[in-house]
C-alpha cells in the first residue's frame, strides 16, 4: 500500500490539538473562545470540519501560530513577508 500524504486540513487539526494540549486547555475552553459548540470544535480538531477564516485567525492568535510556519507545515511553499 502506498504511503499517502496527509491532507493540509489534517495537519492543521493536529497542530491545533498539540497547541491546545501544550497550553493545558480543554476543547470546551477553545470552543468558548470561538463562540461555538464543543462538538463543532471537536470536528475541527479531528479534521472533519473546516473552520471559517475568522475562526482560523482566532485560533492562530489564541495559540500564537505563525502563518509562515503553518504554511510550511502543511506543505504550501509560498513566500510570506513580515514587512
């Protein structure tokens, strides 16, 4: 069986899960921050749902995720300027 490359949504979900755990937060606390249900956030973290761009920005700010690093992690090789 060929080794399939993970999809960006699953990589992002994994990064979210790790960041949340590293900060000692529960899924409910993150959901409260996003003003959504815990179940919806669980789906995002499981890679079964895509967050809106607004929620993505809130999550990146909450977990202090860098756009350039995130883009590299998911395999997008785009130049990101920090002007």
